[in-house]
């Protein structure tokens, strides 16, 4: 599937596809691939240092809509706040 990008942003027409969504909307126990990190500033830089960048894969361990999103990247578990998770565009791998 081709993603239409303009200046690093995913267009709204791409988000109509059920397989592309934000990390804050992902289901528990699903493997996802990062498509884009939107305007996260210094938090985005920190995510890159942790190995969380475009095209990286991770497993959603917990996402209960009230707490931070808990995910696993390369065998390490991380918690990402809901505000930051709502700026990370992902797609399901399976």
C-alpha cells in the first residue's frame, strides 16, 4: 500500500484504511509497525534514541485507554503517554 506523504505527514485519506491508525488506538497483543512520528519535538528525539523510529516493529502489551500505552521494542518494555501515543502513526503487521 502506498502512503501519500506531504512534509512527513500522513494524509487523512490514509487514516481511513483500517490498518493505519494512531498508537493510542492500537489493540492489545498486536504487532505493529511505525509509519510516522508527527511533530514530537524533543520527545520524538528521545523515542529515536530508544529505537522507536519509522519502520521499527513493536508489540502492544497494554492499551486500556486510561493508562500509558505499554509496548515492547527489541525485548525491552516501554510506557508511552497517551498524548505522545496519539502522534505516532502505525499499521498492523499481521
